[in-house]
């Protein structure tokens, strides 16, 4: 996780000065470059992958890491740093005009994301005994993007819901990958037309009416 965070910071410093489509192209391109470089390093197994990893990942470990991740992200979003990141997300030009160091907060968010991605990669490797470059292609990055867009760019709950939906669909259509991509494309097109903010938008499950009623009834 820390190694991924350091690498994310080093990559983020030059690339996150870019904006819009250029930033997306740069980050996706760098991801592919790193994957191809690793495929040619025999020390880590090359194209065959790094094998013989001990099985240390268990369900309790994954569950605890998930709870810690949610706790950290929720508190980060509600902090002054998180609010600055949200301001940059909503309108980078306006945030910069208000004195927010946009590059600083983009690099911060990118680094935090890289740390948790590294932790997730470690859990993945220790669960399947092997880590292979073919598991982290451009399409894998696209899957993660779909999870967030489907659930809602401004909602932690939405990201979790999107991850469950995409993972379930991917597993159900594992034997027909061509249909999976067609379904993803159709879903994204429909979302852009009818629900551009995603399924949850900016809402969290704890802010919904039935949760508020439960809290009120519990207090009573």
C-alpha cells in the first residue's frame, strides 16, 4: 500500500497538472506502460506472473480492511481536505479562483487512491496465490470506472453498489465476455441519457428517509 502510494504520488505530480481528456489519456497510458514493463521483468515472473504467493487473505481480513477503508474515506470526505477535493471535482476553475491549490489536492486524492489500490492488490495476490499482468489490463481499469459511474461519482454508497453490480454481471457473463462489454456500453449510454449522476448521485444510504426514520424511532 505504501509503495503504491509513493508511486502514485510520483506519477501524480507531473500528470495531474493536466486536465480533462488529457489527464485520462495520460493515466491510462501510464497504467499500460507499467503493465508492459512488468511483463518483461523476469524477476517478478514476466508475462507468466508472480507465482507461489502464500495464502494469507481470509474473509475476516478483507472485511476488516473494507470497514477501515470506508471509515477512512468517510472521515476524509468530511474533513477540510475532503471538502477541498470535492470543490476541485465540482469546478476546478472556481476552486482555483477561491485559493484552493488544485494540483496539491488532486495529487493527495490520487495518492490516497493508490494506497488503497495497493492494499487491494495485496489482498488479491494473497487470495489467488498469483498476480498476473493480464489481470490488470485496460479493461480492468474500465471496469473500475464503470463501478464508480454506475453508482454515482459523489457517493461512497453508490461506489459500493456499483462494485457489487459490475462484479455480479462480470461473474454471470464470464463465459460470454463479448456480451458483457455490449451490456456495459448500453448501460453507460442509458445512464448518460437518463441518470448522468449515477444511481445514487450524491446521496448516501445513511441520509435516506428510511434510515432517518430508523434513527428517529431508535432515539424515541
